[in-house]
C-alpha cells in the first residue's frame, strides 16, 4: 500500500505530506482544489511523462516522494532485487525530481535509476484509472491485451508461442535476406567471418587494458621511480644513518623510560617508529632491487594497447563492448553459415518453424476463447450489480496473420438495450455506460493484477441515484483486495469509504496553495452534506448526510 506521499512545489501545491491507510480512501473538495494534481503526482512517481509546466511558479524544481509497504514476496520487490536494488524489508521509496531544464532525477530506495526502471517498478505499485480509461476501451487494438490480462492461465502457452514465433521470424528474415541478394549475403558472411576471427585472434580479456595502461605508466616513469627509491634508501641507511641514529635514541630513551609515564610514552613511540622505518627500508630495498628497465616489455605493451585501441575503434567503446559485439556477430555468423550450407534446409526450417508457431497459435486461440467466455460471464455479473443487467457483453474474435501476440484479432461488442443489434463497444456505448463497463472490468482484474494501490480519478462522473450507490459498492469491493484511493464528487462513494480527506485551495500572500485535511466524523457529515446540497447546507441535509453515512457503513 501507499503509506506516505510527499509533494514539494508541484503545480499549485507548495508542500503536502500525506499519510494514507489501507482499504478505501476518498478525496473530495471543490472543483479545481487540486485533487487531480495529487493523482498527477502519483502518475509521475509511477514513471509517467513529466513536463516543466508541473513545477510551481517561482520554484526551480518539483520534488515527489512516495513510500510503499508491500509483502516481501511481491512482484515489485522481485523487480527491484533483479535490478540489484535492496528491498528485502518490503519498503519501497520512489523519488522523482523535475527541473526546469527538463532533467529528471529518479531514485528507488535511494538508488539512482533511469525513467524506464522507475516506470517498471511503479507499474507494479500503482494502477491509475481515470476518465481517460474510456479511451483504452474505445481502442479495439487494446482489447486483446485486456483479455490476456484476464486469462493469466494462458501465460505459459503465450510464452511458448512467442518463442516459436520469434524463432520463425528470425529464420524467415534470414531466408529473405539470403534470397534477396546472394552477393550481399556472401559479402555479409565474409565480413562477419573476418570480424569474428579478428576479435578471436586478439584474445581480449576484461580489465586487460587497464592493467596494461598501469604497467606502461610504471615503465615510462621507471627512472623517476628508481631514483626516488635509491635516494630514499640512502637517506634512511646511507651517510646520514637515520636508522642508526634513531636506534641510538631508542636505546637512550629505554634507559630512562621507567622514570615517568611521559618518558615511557615517548620511548614506545620512538620504538614503533624505528621498527616501522626498518620495514620501510626493507620494502624500499626490495622494490629497488626487483625493478628493472625492460624496453622490450614496454614495446610489447604499446603494441598490445594499439591492437586493443584498433578493435575498440571498430567494434565498441570498451573491451567489454567489443566482447559483447563479438558474441552477437558469432551467433549471427553461425546462423548465416548454416543457411549458406544448405538453402533448401533453411527453407525447410522456416516451414517447420511456421508450422510449430501456427499450431501453438491455434492452441492459444482456443485457450483465449475459453477465457473469453468466462470473462463475458464475469462482466455480466458485475454489470448486473451496476444496474446494467440488460446489457450483453461479448468478446469477438477474427483470424489475423501471425504476429508476436498470436493470430487473434479481438474486439469487445455490446448490446446496450434489448432488441438492438450487437455493435463494437467503441461505437455503441455512451460515456456513462463506458464508466460502468470499465469499472466492471477493473473489478474483475483487481483480483488478478496484484498491484499495491488502485486509484480512481472521477470514474463515477455522470451517474447518480442507485447507480451511484452501486458504483460505490463496487469500488469498495475492490478495496477488499487492494488499497483504493478515489477522487469523487458522489456522496454515495464518499460515504462508504473507511477514510475521508478533504482538499481545498487558499490564497496566501497572493499565491494559491492546496491543503489537505483528514476529516473526523463531524467534519465528514458536513462534507457529505455539502456534496448533497451544494453551497447551501441545512440541518435537513446534515441529517440526510448522517443517515447516508450510517447506511453505507452498515452496508459495508
């Protein structure tokens, strides 16, 4: 769940610190108070696109932080552990700074990450649904993904198909390239063969370049090193006889050390210095005696470094990049050599790969159709609870060419009223109907998606009465499995939540700021009354608000 949210200099929010709780929380307030700004901030923490316009006027940057607490076996924890980011305690801190230069600084648990990593983790933690969710339902190309999200039992079959399709596509690409231009094929084969042999002949080793450069530095500076060692040795043990004099001082002090603690301390310090300098003298002598000028070795190193630099110039910015490129072209060369050996064999391989992919695609279609029937039944059950029991929801299939997602084209169809024809969801359903259909799908998916926090941003717009109450109950049902944050204008939705926050904006010193208040029971009655009556709140509307709160809490 999202436990803490901290916002600084974001839009009209100067500073906001919020503690959230589990189950269902509603955020209410007047239009324009800044409710959706909080959702925008969470969207950016989840890896959404940032713009400099989000930064509060007069500030140099906007700062967002969100602390999530999840089970230690959650997918978000595994996502971080796979990336080498510690998260074993189940706490995940997302941070994002937006600057006016357009630069983003993203951190997860204190580790700097790129935006793609922040998005990969954020998608495991936050699932935001707003009125723009209708746009997803309005685009038929997204319907297959929604079905697959529901049909999790087909995941292994999808992965098997995708592996088979990828193999088929690679073989087909190789065959097409071969047939397209025999001469170009041969030239590519020769070039890859040359490159592989050139890199192999170099016998590159990771870290070798750095070791050689360090050894070259020592050889180039051999005379300076040798002179320094010789001079140091002479200073310690030559005519000045530093060690001899220090030894005499040590003996003298040992004879009087017994007369005071201070003399004892001085004697011990001189003793330590004497033996340390003895060790240093031996080390200097050993290093001086072991070092030798080797012009031939310097030539070898320079020649070897030249080989490495030439390979880096051709194949990569570093030795590791060259080795990565080598592994890539070695695989490509092996594939081309196999194809070069027998074109007919390559054609047969393409045929066999396509047959395997087609067979798995048919199995995947059959599994998806079974899941589609279950999804239809589940959607009908959810729609009935939302007073759309006459609506018929259908998942229709068409056969397409093989692609990475299979051979299925999927589109949702509905019949909103008895006697009318079934039609594409995107063309038949109205805005209010789309809201309820989307909510029905999200209720079903909430049991499967396993995200930490689900956020609804005014998905209840345009409904009232018993439909509003049904939507409230449906959102509350989702909150039994996940933390739910909901921005709403409906008193029915606000009344059924466990927690209620009120958002308002005020003007101080000519600047607009947003504030958030946790409502107590009395304040909550007043807010529900305002939502019921508008600007004029009477004792009657307050009593109605108390009755609604009591009824909805009893309904829970």
